[in-house]
C-alpha cells in the first residue's frame, strides 16, 4: 500500500467524498484514471422510487471490497483500485457508490473500474430496499453472492444460446 494514501472505510454511513479518493499527484506512472459514480435514480421497473436504504454486513463487506480491490488491481495491472459504498437512507440523486482505478493506460483503468463495480455488486453482502410513491417498498432482487468464474474469480462469459435443435448444425 502506498504510504501517501489515507486509509478509509469502504462502507460509509455519511455522504461519499470524492476528493481524497482520487489520489491526485500520487501515481505519476498512471496516465489513465477511470471513475464510476452510481447514484439513486427515481424509478425501477415502472415504479416511481422516492428513496432507498442500503444495509450491509459491514465487517464482511469491508473485507470483501478490499479483497476485490487487490484482485482487480493485480488482474489489470492497475496500481490503484478503490471502491466506496454508502449505507443508510439515500435520497434521489445521492451517490451510492464510487469506484476508481488508476493504470498506465485508459483501457486497463476502464476495465479495472468496471470489474470492481461488477464484483462489488455481485459478491458483497449489501442490500437495497426501495421505497415507492404508492407507499410500498421492496428489497431489490440482487445478483448471486458468488458467480461461477475462472481461477481468478472473474465472471465467465454466459453460455451461448443456440436456437437449433440438438444434432442439427446452425442454419
């Protein structure tokens, strides 16, 4: 870990702050920086969303996010990968997640950032409950906790679906 970087919790109860996360001026060898910010939107599957609450099993979520950061950094040659996720009640427009990756080039930075977000969404015990304008609420059906993947844990491509009958070549 770079001693110039502050350490901070990956699961946060207050509004997420971007400035310290950017690590500006620290990675002179990195020409690419990718940033993803996920915000609360006002709709889901045709329903108007008023607000939501994220909950997490924080000790495990914290550990898993840090492990994902390390694995993604190694896989993509990105010396800096960080993810922050908010828990608690969030209003429409508030930031729920920040992910950032720094790498020598943009392609590696983009790939690392995307994989970090996808893996946190699929693997980390964080739950989202949405509250709707009609007075109802629901936990959003999430992704599986662990996808089948290659030996590095990266998700495998979904199997191709053929519309031909068994034993018949495609047309």
